[in-house]
C-alpha cells in the first residue's frame, strides 16, 4: 500500500508540473497581453496611450521578458515563497484574491459533494433493489430531468419562485449586514443558510448522474452467481446486499470523486454569476478575458490541484474497497 501511495504521489508531481507549463503557455496564446487589453479599454473611454507608454507599462509588469523567464519567475515564487504573483487588473497580490474566494468555493463544493453522496447512494440502491416499481420510475424520471436541466437555468427558476412568491432574493452567500463583518458564529450560521440553494442547484446534475451509475452497476452485480449462492446459504437479504454487491458496485461510484469535485468548482461559473456568488468562477472568467496571467494561472493551478487530489482520493478509496487494485 505504501508503494501504491508513493507511486500516485510521483504521478501527481509530474502531472502538476506539466499542467503549470501548459497553463502558462495557453494563457499567452491569444494576441496581445494585459497592457493591450488595458489600452483598448482606455481607448474606448477616450484616453489615448502612445507606444512608449505601453512599453514602459510592459517593463513595469515584467511582460517584456521572454516567456520562459516569466514562467520561471512565477513558478519559483510559488514553490519557494508561496507567492502567486501580482494581479495586474486588481492591483493586489493574487494570494489575497485567491484564498478568499477559493475557501468559500471549496466549502460549497465539499458540502455539495457530501449532499450528492448522501442522496444518490440510498436512492441508487433502492432503485436497483426495487426495480420497475413506482419509486424506481419516479427516481428515473427525476434523474433524467436533473441531467437535462442546466444548473444556471435551475438557479434562474429558483430565483423567480423566491422573488415572486416569497418576496426575497436568494443571491449571494451572506446577508447584507454580514458581507463586510468579521467572522463570527452568527456569520458562519448566515453562510450555512445561504449555502442551501447553491448546494441544491450545483448538486442536481451530479446526483442524477450518480444515481444512474450506481443503479446500473448494482443491477449487474445482483444477477451474478455469487449473490445467488450467498442467498442460498441463508444469508439475510440486507447483509448480503451491503456486504457484497453494494461494495463492488461502489467502485465506479467512488472513482467519480476525481471529476465531481473539480467539476463542482469550475462548472459553477455561470451559476455563480446568476446567483451573485463570490466564488472563483466569475473572477477566473474576468482574468482570462483581461489576460491577467498571474491571477488566471493561479486559479487554473488550484483547480488542477483539486482534480489531482480528487483522483488520488478516489484511487485510495478504490484500493481500500478492492485490494486487487493495489497489485494491478
């Protein structure tokens, strides 16, 4: 098991290094740079900037250095000092913008993942065991609806219902009196109350998908000879179900951690814009549009880390559930 974990850790380091290189290159691919975007905005406002001034701005921000030099400065600052650079658009250190929004985003993503598992696991088992019953048909119908409805559209529907029938909005993660207040138990409780709607919106599609995955896998296991043999030996139905078929059917279910967690973070961009959530998505979108390379690169690296960590967690859970994976 130790060799298994060590091997996965080596893969993580190599993968993150490759992602950092590709991220920095892709951000630089569009024509121009941050200064070009800033000058274009100033020109629209009627302010003209000549070429010497643009060159001075590039020299000030280090944009006139070769690409490999810019990358080396960025990655060494992160690894040696934990410094993600300086946001050219916000005129603030990237770490200040990164940790504030990433923390709230991770809390929302983690709670949504727990909600997805808590709902999809019992429903998936029920629909497989009670196949072709009214409950199975209802869960299947709701699952198809959940997969078909985009998150942002569901958010718009909930916002309309809340405003139309209850006279209140559901946007944001804090009430107005707590937005700038220091952290306290009252602010944490206010945050938890505001997280309910985003959790439901973001968890709808993932819950529907995992219900279908678990149901299909469990149906395959219930028809295998070892289940019939265990039942013939007099093992109780509940113990038989939880000890053998469910445990094996959980393998694909557990492996989804690798993509569910980063999908919740990166896929919530439009939903965060609709619900006015102070998350990473809208800020990442704005940084990409303005070519704020240090801010955009740092956000993408954090999302990549979540993907790699999610994959590692799924590998470890799979190795715990099925010892054959450790040796294969």
